[in-house]
C-alpha cells in the first residue's frame, strides 16, 4: 500500500499541488495499480518463452550520417548570451524550490 508520505513525494516530483481529496484518490489509484502488478508477479511463467516485441517492426528511418556542423562563431552569434569560453547561457526553464 502506498502511504501519504510517498504520495507527497510523488506530487512534489511531478510538481502537483493536490487537495486532500486528490491525495486520497491518488493513493487509492496507485495502491490498486500496484495490486495488479502483484497479481501479475504471481502468474506461473515457467516454460513461456520471453517475447521481445509482439510485432516485428522494421526501422524505416534513414541512416544516421554525420554532416556539416555550424561554425562556433555562427552558433554563439545566434545564442541569447555566449560566454568567452564558448559555452552558451540560456534562460532557466525549470524552477527549483
């Protein structure tokens, strides 16, 4: 069973602000999901061959071939802020608490 501390930790990681009702619902849902995994772990799979994929897929993408690269001067000229050592400073996209 998932406890309240684990729900709070998951909510913090996911940056969710949950009401007490939402916390209780999430706790019940996750406990039920983990219960299904426990049921699956009890299934006897002796003699069952492992299956990597249910469908044989073929990669239809082109080969990954290295091409020309942009000159450093071009990249740093396009950057919001470039440093003397060649690094590029960009605006923060993830806020921390």
